[in-house]
C-alpha cells in the first residue's frame, strides 16, 4: 500500500498581530496550521521572544538570572538598552512589578514615567505588563497606555476582574491587549468574548491561557493551548484565534529547580545550566503547543530557543 | 481506524450459536469493538474475516518491548494525536549514543553515567533508558569490542546497535542474544540481510530511509521477510523535519490505520551544543518520538528531559499525586509552624515552593485527597474537619512538635471551628488563600 501523506486543511487560522512602529515593528501569528506544521499550510511568522525587564531592580530573581544583568538592571532604561543593543532583543517586556502594593507600591504616574523613558530609549516593540494585582493594574495600565499612546505596544494583562478599564485604555491609545485567564479554555473564550463585546477588535488580542513551569503544571498549560489552537483551526472559532502568549520567565525562575545549588541536590547537576535549560525547555514545549509570543529572562535560554525556532522554521 | 461493532458483525457467521459465550453474534461483535473479547472465541469465523479483523484490531502503533528484565521498556501502543484526548501510553525512551571510536575508559564512563542516571520525581523512577552503540569506526572488530564492554558492564540496559554493515551487525547482535536489542540499520541497500539477522536473533529491527514513501516500502518489504518488530527513522534530523515527519507518521498510523508506518519512531537529536540538543529532544518528546538518541546526558539535562517526558505522558484524567505524609521544609524545629494542604502534586509543588521561598523552616502536612486541589477536595468531601483531624492524630506529629497549632489554607477558613472541635487541644489558624501569600504570612509570624 503506497503512502499518502495524511495532510490536513483547516477552516480557521490564527490572527496575525503586529507590535511596534517603524522599521523594527514585528508580526507574529498568522498561520493556518498547527505549530510548525508548515508542510501543509502557511506559517508567515516566527514566534517572537521578548526579553523581560522590570521597573525596579530584580532583587527577587534567583542569582543565576540576575547575574547577566547585574551591571544594567539598576535602571530600566539602561536595562532595556542593554537588551536591545547588546543582546539584540527583538522585543522587550517591561513588567511594572514595583507598582504592586506589597512591593514598592509605585504610583501610576511613576509607572507612566518609566514607560516613557524606556520607550524613548528603544526602537523595538514594547510589551507593558502590570504587577498582576488586578486592582492596582487597572490604574497603572491606564497610565502606561496613555504614556505610550500610538506606539503600538502590547498591554497586559487584562483579567476578568479588570478587563474593562484596561481594554478601554488599550483601545483608546491604539495598543494590542493580552487577555489572561487561569488555565481553562472556557474562561479564556469567555474573556475574549467579553472584551470584544466592548468593541475591542478581536484581531488586536493576544491570549494568555496562563503559563506554568516545566514540572509545575506545564502539562496543563500545554493542553489548554493545544485545545485553544485546535478550536481555532478545526472549528474556525473566531474567539479562539488570537495568537498565544507564554509568560515563561516569571513562572520558571521561582521554582526549586532553577535555584537549588548543586551542593544541595547533587543529582540535579549544575544549577546555572539547569536553570537555563529549565527556562528553555519550558519555552520549547509551549512552542509545540502553540505559543507565538514568549517572555523570557535568561539570555542563554533566549538564544537557545531562538536557535530551535530557526531550525523549526528553516 | 478500528472497526465499529456493526462492521465487525457483518464479518461474523451470524449464527447466534452462543459458542463464544455471548448470546448473539451482535453482542459478541460489540464486545470485540470495545476490545473486551478476542476473536479466537468464535470457532466458526472464516479465515478472511480473521485476517480483516485481526488487522483492524491490532493497535495502530505496534507495541514492542525493547530489552528484557526489569529495565526493559515498552514502546508504541499510542492511540491519539493529542494528550488531552487520552493518555499518551509509553513514555519515549531516552538513549545515549556511545561511539565505538571511544577508548574503553571513555565507554565505561558513559556507561556509568547511564547506570547512575536514575532520579525520583513525584514518586516515579526516571532514568536514561538505553545505550545506542554507533559503529562510527566502520570497523567490525571495534564495534564488537565496544559491544562486549557494554554487555559486561551494563548487562541489563537495552541496547541499540547502530551499523549499516551487516557483518558488524551480526557479530554485535550475537553478544546480546535473548536480550531484545535493536539492530539499527536496515536501509534500502541491506534490508534483506538485516531482516535475516534480526529474525534469527529475535531482535528489533531499526529501519531508516530518506522519505516516508521509501520508509513505508521498506517496512512492508521487511515485514514480508518475517520481521514484525521494527522501529522507524524517517531520516529527519532537523527540528522542522522531525516535527513534520513524526506528525505525518502518527497521523497515518492512527487516523488512516496505515500499517506500514505503525511502528515506534526513533529520532536522532545529537548536536554539538548540549542545550540545543536538549531542546531538539524536547521537540521529539512532545511530538511523537518513541526513542530519542542523545550525545550527552548531563545531570541538569536529564532532569529537564525526564520532567518534560513525565509531564507530557501524564494521564490528563488522573491528577498527579504526591505521597501523604508530613514534609519537612528547611530544617524545622519542634516550634516550627505546621501547615496542611492536599496531595494534588501541583498544590504540593506550589505550596512547598512558596514555603521554601519564605526561608521559614516549616512542616507541611500533605493529606491524601485523591489528587484534588484544596477547594475541589473540600467540595468533594475529602478535605473535611473530621478527616483532617484523623490524619493529624494518626500522623504522629504530636510527638514531633511542641506546639499545637495547625495552619489551614485560607480557602477552607470555614473549617477552622469544626477542626478545633474534633482535634482536641489544637489551635487552628487560617493561612492565606493563595500560596503566594505564604512568604509574607510566615515572615510576618516569625518577626
């Protein structure tokens, strides 16, 4: 019996989303096949990796991922420029973690200033993230969205508790919007519907089904992503077609495997290489399940995942 | 594609003779469709029907056991394309390549890395499963000598013997007689000779080609020569081709019941850069590889790949669980705080991780709630005041700590009164609702 390649043609596709302005603007998404299945459809863009920086020094990051930034992370502008100019970042994700009430409780005005300063120092696309405090994120992200008006940034994350204000701010200032729900395909769909019912263009959305680290629930994120992507492609479900975000670094660099020194767990091997591998493996697995936008921390992990993306596309 | 009950019924004698132990042929057909009965129960079925039904009822990806004894690994038997549909069955085998150009001491070193690679994670023992000996020298004597070292130093580890030279293959495979090695190299040039070697030694035959067409033709040819157990290599080396070919192979097997590609897939991930290699292996683990060959097995790499393999092959319908017991985090004293949570592995990981982040030495009582998270377990009546009280009493913790204070998750604050009633002499403190509140909570208490 001769082999006939069982190729699939899907009725749906993923929206293509672009971010940034000018020559360094970038697009991701846009494919009409499962991840990297370019043998049966079109994959117009490669996944995009953004380097994560934050508004305050990363004292809470494990030492091995603080180290590469030790001379620049005291100031978000220097840090951003280092990522863009030295590490050749294609995009930067600025997390306004200092606005969290339990951290420095910085004001929305402070946040707006940081955003402005960073934007004036870089020309690659910027992702602007709150501190993941639903209440505080609303005023912070409104101020941030206004401060970056018309720069075509990606603003997030809008959640069920605060989506109205954040979506309105993203819309008024011409930004893209990350909609996050907690590891449930139905919640994710519902949030996308609620946001689009406000008049927000569904083709300007990015879905964050919530990330998990390798060994810490990765399989849940993996399967929710796969199911979202299948709904987008096979059922042509318009509410499930935004590209997906994997916010990898934040989830990876807080678990034991990225911190415990080899002296404590000799069977786990070198801690620095282990941490880098953990971030890169988590990211690679989520690329397989459909992530198009990744936020990562360690330069070596970013580089390694970039290399895999090249190999998967070329 | 498996046949439906009605399709099977059409092939049966339709005599309702009951000799199979079922009241009617239709009832028997339904049982066959659900794989709860086997066709040999029917004494009157025709040879034609046997052939059709036999082929249709065989698993779409052939089950093969690689190696023998307690280190043998099962491969194949997969039934789905996506893990949310049904559990992926047999976790992919990780093998390390050993080249026969290495010195005896280097070979021995690699073997020792394999033998000491075992780790325990969430109650599962994980390890590098196999050794792939490669005939890099092109020399029969060197290949045989290296095979002998492996056979004597790692007698129980399943082995892949990789050579396209039939004389070398034959010499090496005889060293592993009865141990179910894989002879890897049948290609379009040597298929017949390799098939004969595999058949004579009851070895599994690795089949390699440069396209899926060529591969299908080869496996059919080899099958006709009497070899049933094969692992297949589509020639894919680049990540793009690995994902493409593995996907087409799995689809052909499962959706089209295409037997010529219904075999476990072997991928070669070797790269100069070890991290890059790990990520290529990650692609294979996620996308349908049954064997992945690596060039190095550093401990950090093993941990990451074992964990990914475990994650991908977890049963999506059965929550991962950790053992019920009282875990010590840091080095707790008799005065250190005691918290309780459920045994859903994610809950345990997140809660224990946050406690460790707090740097406050503590005890965490993990109660068996059949792998449910706190709120779900509470709603299901598995995380109740009386069960918590019984668990604490029976745990023997009263001999370990001087205090009598139990911190419960904020989500089950409602239980605090009734636990105090049932757990005499104990004070119940309501902790934070979310684990990420634990560092502030614990540090606040310690201050």
